[in-house]
């Protein structure tokens, strides 16, 4: 759904966020709001060079989605220094998502 | 400014069909879509009434429509909302936060948007998309408001997720969902339906569950029912805020267009769910889109 974003699984998630600040996008393949937010995130990437994106398919990784309380999709986690510092569930505009990325 | 022969506002099935027809007439075409192309069909779990597909997910159907339009060179501008239009000059303009778009002809295919639950509530578990929000309710009790195709279709999806029970509430005396879909829902054994039932209030309980206050519209009887979530599919309203005072609208806000999809403004066409019509189906939206594009081509060639 997201172009050029690594797909994370339960085994690799903690190591990934320990090494990468940025956004992790929880989605489902057939979720219409996820399609919208994926396009929004693509647009944000154009406006925030260096923004790091990764993704989790919650149907393929239900344990990870449950552990991170991201069963509702789309959910975006903002990760910094190996920790989840903010989360947002539902559709957002590019302006809202850029503001979300720039907090903290 | 980006200029096209045909500018289309709205990338649902109507707008995409119009784009395909216009592009095949060798016209340059741009679609501006505030979300992603696909419109309300994207929200339909299973589509079973489009000839050539016995059964297809709405997102998959619209991905094919989108690919078709893109293959013909249609410019798709997504997650960009039109904030204003100028229909007064020969060139029709649509303005977004990022750009001004122009068309020698404009096709309005903005469709409709879902209506919100008609009661004010602090209950957080009110949702409008079973695929997006249904997963946390496995083993729990949900209420679905609306007995149309969307209400039953989304109920079947929730049933597949493993919710414990689904209670569909319909305010009118009968559910209007397709009979085959209603039969399939009832066969699940966990879906029950009450017609003539309206919600008068929705409270939050200490347990974080919700308490619905219900009323039978026929005999006035009232009662309460507790649930873990409410999914609302009670219909749509037209996306015509941009056109008040510019295009002729009916009392409900739908655009008045003739059989050739012409509006009261020369060079502006309207098609699909957004116009005054009796039947709003995928195939009727496609038909409207085709007519609007053909008529727009005729309009452009004549000038």
C-alpha cells in the first residue's frame, strides 16, 4: 500500500524502531481509509524529505497490532528513540499529518 | 494553473467512467479527488450487481477502473480538496489549497457522503466502516444502524470477524437491502433485525459499553439495549456545498441535471449520485458518467 516502506513483523518491530525514528503505518489491504491515509503519507513524504515510513499489515501481524493497540486502522505511530511517542487513528489531511510528524 | 479539456471533480465510479470516455475522445482530462479515487464503492465490501463480476470487492473494482483511466492518460489528482469554483467564464475553474485547475468543460461527479448518527453522544465506539474499525469487537455485541445494502453488507463483514451478536436497527417499516443479502445475513444466526426502530439517545456506561435508548416508531414503546459498539450506515447526503448559488439544486441539495447531464450553467455537467434521480447504483453512475463525457465532448467540439 505504501511505496518504498519496509513491512514490519512482530519479531522485527522493536529492533526497527530502536534504529529508526519516523512513522509506522498500521493498515489492512481492503480498508478504504487506509488507502486514503497511504496517499496522504506519500504526499507528506514529498513535503518532509527524510521522513521515514514503515508499515504493518494488521491482518498478517495480528499479535503486533494487538500488542501496540492498533487493531483499528488506519493507525499511525510516531516513534522516536525507540519509543512510541504519539499515535493517530483515522484519516487525516496532509496538513494534519505533517503537524503530527513535527510534534515532540 | 493546470488546464484540461475536461475537468472532473470527484473520482468515484461516475467520474472515472466520464474520464475514460473523454480520454478516448482524445480530450485531455483531469480528475480532482479529495480522498482517493473510488468514491463510495471503495466502502462496499462486496459488489455483486455489476455485470461481468459475479462478486468483487469494491476496492478491487475501483482499482480496475482507476487503472483503466490512468492507462488512457487521465491525470488523477488525489487527497486534494476543491475549496472553490468559478463557473462564470468560458474556462471553468476549481481551486484547491495547492493549485488552480481549469477545464473547457466541467463535470461535477462529487457523489454523496455518509450521514452521521442522528443523536449527540459521548460514546466513542461509534463507527462508519466495519473493515477499518471492526477488529476490536471480536466476541462482542454490536448494533448496526441502517437496514440498507450498506448496513447488511457491513454486518456480514462483522459477522465474519467473529463478533458475538449483531442487531440491525431500521427506522422504516422494511429494510431495503437486497433480499439475497438479507437472507444471507439471517442465515449467520447471529444477526437479528428490528424495523420501525429509532435511536433516541446513546449513553456511555461505566463499563465503557454504550446504552441505546430505542423507540418503536409504530407503537411508541421504548426500551434500552447495551452494546460494545455502534456502526452507522443510514444513508448519504450530496456533496454539493461548493455549488450552492451556482447550480440549480433541489431541496435536498442534489444538482438538477437534464437527461444529457447538463446543468443550468453552459459547459457544466453533473452526473452520478450527486444529481436528482431515483436510482443510485454503480451502473447508473457509470451510465451518467458516459453521457456527461459524450455531451461535454459535443459541447467542446462545437465551440
